C-alpha cells in the first residue's frame, strides 16, 4: 500500500515513530489499523482497573485530590490499554492514588496532623 501525505503529517508521523521507537511504516500501519478497527472513533471502553480507580476516587472533592485522581485515572487507562510506559504507569498510579487519598483526608480534617502530634506528645508525657 502506498499513500501520500502532506509534509506536516509526514513530520508528525516521523516524530511519533521516533518517540515510540518504531519505524515510520510500523507507526503509520498501527495508526491506520486503530482508525479502521474503531468503528465509531471512540476510545476503547474502560475496564475493571479504571472502574476500581473511579470507585475509590468517587467521593473525593478536595481540589488537590481531584487533580491527583485525574492523574490516577490516566495512569489506569495507560495500564489497561497496554500503552507504552504501562509498567512505569503502575507505580505512578499507586503513588497518585495514595497522594489523592492523603489530600482528601487533609481537606476533610484540617489541622488533624497538628492535633495528632500534640495529643501524641501529651501521651508520651503521661498526661
């Protein structure tokens, strides 16, 4: 198969191939295959990992937790789809989830850490 593309498209394909570490032909074939097999152009449906992340993050409302939750969601999708970097994404997913939960806890309990330290110090003094 042969096709012609504009120089701009060719440059973008070449850059993408370099980032992926694949040939220009393999990159173009992969993109064409994806476009043809996805009948409506929509991304593949989310699986159980994304569903679990959504469930864990469902009640989070603190801005920092919400942002970290979006990062965790993106990492879960990378892992589920087997995209390049999915192994590294697993560690980042766990880190983002932990930070999101901590951010929500801090938003729900402002000053709790200070109070816990104070009460813990009183306990050590025998009070």
